[in-house]
C-alpha cells in the first residue's frame, strides 16, 4: 500500500483558499439565488390560502414547484462543494486567513438561499393534503415526499413568511456567529503540557498516552487553557441557547413544543423512543461503571480520574505504534469480511487522498466525515498518531463514508439522513474492526487490547454521552431563568457526571462544557444522545449477522439506503420487524455491551 496518502487531495475542486475561481463561484451562486427568489415569489400570494387551492391550479403550481426544486438542487451542488472545500482548509489549519474570510460569506449565502425559498417551503408546509399528494406523485418531486411530510408535522410552529425570513437572516450574524467564534477559539487555543506549547488536538491525543503523568498533564493543560477562556465559552453557550429558547417561544403561539420534542423531530425519532432508550441505559449504567473499574484494576489505579478515560491497556515493552498504512490494511480486511466492496472502498479512500489524518500545528480537534456534492465524494478528517484508539476512530469515520457511498446514486433529498441514523454505519464499522482484531489475536495481551476498546466504548456511550445529555437538559432549563455563569456551568457539569459515573471516577471534568465542541454547535441542539442511539442501534443490527447469514449484507445495505426516507421507527419496523419505542429493543443491545464488558473482566483476572 505504498500509494496511500495521509493528506487531502482536493485540488480538482480549487487550488487553495486563495483560488480566484472561488470568488467567481460565489458570484455565480449569488446570481442563481436571485433568480431562484424571483421564481419562488409567486408562492407568496398562495400562502394564506394554501389549504384551499382550487384543483384547476394544481398543474400550474406544480410546474413552479418543479422549476424551483431543480434550481435549488443545482445551487446546492455548487455551494456544497465550496462549503466542503473551505471547511477542509479550516480543519487542517484553523488560522488560514482566506478560508476564515470565506466561511461567513458562505453562511450568508446559505441564509440567502433559505430566504429565497422560504415562500415555497412555507407554502408546501401549509398546503392541503390533496395538493401535496399531487406534488409527491410527480416523478421529479417524489424525492421530496418524506422531507415534506415530516416537516408538515410542525405546521403549527411556522411563523409568518416575513418572520421566517427575518429569523434566517439574523441567524448568520447572531446564532451562527457564536458557533464560529467557538470553532476559531478551539482551533487557535494553545495549552502547556510539560513545558511545551501545543494545540488542543495534540493535547487530546496525549490523553491516550500509556504514561499516566503525561495523560494528567495533557488533561490539565486543556483545563487550564479553557479556564482562561471560561467567560467567553460561557457567553457562547448562553447566546446559542438563549437564541433557541427565544425562537421556540415565538414559534409556540399555537402550541408550545418541548425542546426535546423539537430535537426528536430533527432526529426523526419519537419522544417515546428517546425516553425508552435513556431509561434503559440509566437502569444499566453499571455496565459502563464496571468497565471503568476493571480498567482501573488492570492499570493498578486505585481511583480512576478523567484523564484515565482514554488510557490504553498496559503492554510489555514499548507501546505499539500502528502505522497509517497498517491501519488502513487492518480496517480494509475487517470490512471485507462483510463484503469485498467495503474493504476495497477503504483502500480507495486512502489512495485517492480522501482522508486527511496527518498532524498539523493549527489543526481542528475531533474527527468527522463530510463530502463533496458533485461528484459525490466522501472526505474524512482526523488526527492520526498511531494508537489503537486512532485506528478505531478511522474505522468509525470510514463507516460514515461507506454509508454515503452506498447512497450516492439516490436522489439528493433521499440521502439526507438524521444524526441518529448517521451513527449506525460508523459504529457498525468500529465493531467489525474490533471483532476482527479480537479473532486474530494470538496472546492474552492482544485480546485484552481489543476487549479494552469494548470497555472504553461502554464507558463512553453508557456514561459520558448520557452525562452530556443530562447537562444539556440542565443548561436549557437554567438558561430559561437567565444568564448562566461559568461557575454554575461547572457545577452543573460535575453534577451530571456524578449522576452517571457515580463512584467509578474519583473526580469529574467540570470544564467539559467548554472543551467539548458539541455544546457550542450553533446548528444543532442535543448533539449527544444520537451517539448513544447509534451505538446501541448498530449493535442491535450487528447482532443480526448470524441470523441472516449471507443475506445480511443486502439487508444492511438496503437499511442504510432507506435512512434518508424514513423515521427510525419505520426503518426498524420495515427491515427488522422490531419496535424501538419499547425498552426490550434497547435491553437486547445493552445485553451485547454487557457481554463485551464481561469478556474484558475475564481477561483482566
């Protein structure tokens, strides 16, 4: 595998953030948006009478909808490519001047695009069912079927057309600006670890060091860095959540919608599903606590601390550094056990330069999978430094990429899946790799290393993710009363960790509200429970492999392809004939996690 690349090759889109073609593309998009807005203007006059449109006007309006839909699709292709390109630049170097200038411009274009089609969207949300059936029966517009019908469930949350446009427009320099501030802060913030200045991404990776003092120093360095910015971070959280609460208040003139009901609608799940999953997880939180206790015993740590959460298992001799090439090979072989095409896809991603994993000085924290719109090409970002955790993170993101790849021939609107279902393929990919590596392991030490990852996952998904969920609930409720200062945020985070971790940790990460990007993402609230959903849901699907045998890959692929066209409940009912609103579904997945932790406990004896 000598042809593998560890940095992105996106030059066939633009040569760099200073490419003059970017300005040309932006101007073309602006012009296209103006034309689109003009073509959507006729819908203004139909909004108030949308529920009583005469049948004889159906065909005329249908042609207007079809034209606007095609124009919007074409604009999104160009804008999607440019957004992905600029995001990729800022991920590798958060200080890139040109990219930082283009980012708010693209956000403004997104807002203008939304404003241009607002009359159309409001009209389709309010229109009578008879006309909507006319729309989704059209071959060109059929791809909108699920999106329209799902959005119509919140018909009573619509503002007037003028107000909808105002909210969208103000959001660019209001809501989104606060999220941008956090991203820039996290990308530029430096911390001191053992007398050395490093970025946050590097410091996070050091928390996976086999040396406990190094882990502690890295964790403390991150804490100290964010402490210096605690007032700014608190202002960001307060501004984002205050905006959301005010918008919810304005939309709730007919019916007050609970913030969790809003989130569930966005996630395309029922509130009963969320409640059943969280209740089942809390009931069995001891599984994650047992994992941490076992890891502490193996590490000879009397009291596990937050900086021990990503500690690797002890090894004899020097800790193995897994090369990037070997990581790709490991993952490809594991994926091929499901289907050869999935393994070949992994190699293709690396050979084409669709993965950027090489450490850089001003690199963003975290990992993600994104992609270009035309042609449809996935992209992966992470920071790879040779740990087993890095390998599994890469497998996770490659699972995401495979999900988008098997949908690349579908109409665009049928590829927009919710975050709850987005995590299915990624965690499925991780599980494939863990199981394959465990089966290949020849020594107890090797087996312990893989089982360790199972235990680490159990602690993360059954304790850390739910603690984030609990904290965000506390944050929203407290923000209703007024501004929440940094010290209060610390207390709330500590209480949330205590609620889930209990005595499996000797202390808690009270600055996690600042250091974790997910809380300060402007576009999406409760960016937490979908990870737990994806973890348990993917395990539930993975458990069906033996039952379906050779037919499983087809079932799995078809399920992935339907994620953009169904709610999670309907998806599971259709493909697995199960009801995820019932605790039994989640208990069965938790049983799988329990067995993994029991395997770790047995190897640790």
